[in-house]
C-alpha cells in the first residue's frame, strides 16, 4: 500500500480527465485528488460528491502562469506536497493551415503546449526537493501522425512529446519520472461530436475496429503514476488500437 | 570539530546524498571546484543543488549569477550559508 499522494489532474471535466480521476479514486484509496477546472465544472462536481472528502476542485486556467502559482500554493498549503501531475487539459480548433487564423493557432498552442509547460515547470522544483514525483502528459496520436486540418494541434502535441523527453532527462536524477500518453480515437464528448461519415472513416483506420474507452487511457495513467513504474521515464505510450 | 567544519561536512553529505555522487565526504576537498575539472557536476546537478540547499539550509539562490558564485565549491556554499558571502 502506498502513502497518501496529492494528485492534480487538469482538464478534469472532460471524458479522459474524469476517467483518470475515477481510476485513482477507485483503486488507490489513500490518494487525494485535485481536479483542475476552468470553464466547465459540473462533471468534476459529480466526482467530488461521489468520493466525499477525497476530492477538491481547484480553479485553474492552464494558460495562465499565475493561475498555476495559486493552484500549487493551495495544494502545497493544504496537502503538503504535489506527487502526481496529469497534464490533461487541451483542445483543438481545426482548419486547413492556409485558412487558419492567428487566434486559432495561438489558442491551441497556448492551451496544449504552453499549459503543459507551465504545469511541468511549477511542479519541477517541489518534486526535485522531495526527490519523487510523477508527471504524465496527455498528448495525442496527432503528435505522431499528420492529421489534415490540425497543424496547430499536431504541432502543440508534438511539442508536448519533446518537452516530455527533455524534462524526463532533467529530473531523472531526482527519481522524478515524466512520460506522455498518445490516445487515439477515444469515446469522449469530442468524438461524439463527429458526423457519421467522419466517424466511419476514422473507424476504418483502427485495426481493432473499435474506438477506445476512456478507462483504457486512465489505466495507463495510473500505472505510470505507481511506484512500480519508477524506471519508466521519457516514454511515449500510444493507446490507439494499433494505428500506424 | 568547529561549527564551520561541521557545516562543510554536512554540505558534502548533502551533495553526495542529493546528487547521488559515488565519492565519500573526505574525498571532496573544501576548495574542489564543483563543476568542470573538479567534481564534474553539470547544469542538471546545479538545479538539484539549488533546490537541495534551500531545503537543507534555507539558502535561497534567486538568480543564475549568484548561483555561479555560490556553487563554486564547498567553501563558497558554506560562506553563503553562514551569511558571509558578499554576493548573497
């Protein structure tokens, strides 16, 4: 049994974020979960009610370094440490590059890449000081492929992978691990917004002939956060039903 | 052992413990350069060391220029810890 850990999950209101929270809460009974929420909070509030006393909601705009400062101060003050960070917040605004607005480019880079950078930076020092910690960055299959209409998102998520590898080397001596996960098509709200034709085309690319379930991602997150995964760092795990 | 010698011994122990060095405390000279040809530490060690000095000695090193001066050797770290370092 492991000791009590403080785990911060960003983008906790989304499908993967909720699943990651439930995965920890249902299996590691001493964990305390901090759900970083910004624009939406209803699903995160449900989780807090489902697991009374074990979940805190924390206002966190991942694109704002000051918001990260405030959140981390709260966690350290109330919880005493930050043990696991799951950088899950993100989003996309798709369009062909030739017609992509500056705003769409900047917002997506900000949300996905800068947000991950700020999060990694702020937990690095406390994790170095305690000589332990786990950072798990949720990237995307888009980082490894060349999806049409996602130049901004693919660039941001590729950046997340590079950041993950570099930081893993910088923190390795302190026993802090940094890994990334690249989910493919996962049954979340984002996927349900796809029209039927696009959905069928996407499914045609998956050798397993089905989309992934959020818990198939969150299981991997929990594994990377566990003590047995202490020698895994700088790794990228594809969870996509076998797409190449 | 005088207070300052005890402090230098403790600094060496922190160096070894936090940076997972293979040396013994008595193998590290008080004036041995920590970087380059001396102990051979690198920039990653420097970051870890800054964090470790704050944790163990409450020594806050706020910028890179000060860090360069303070992290030269066990002697310079000890001076900074005892508040004698002029750049602190």
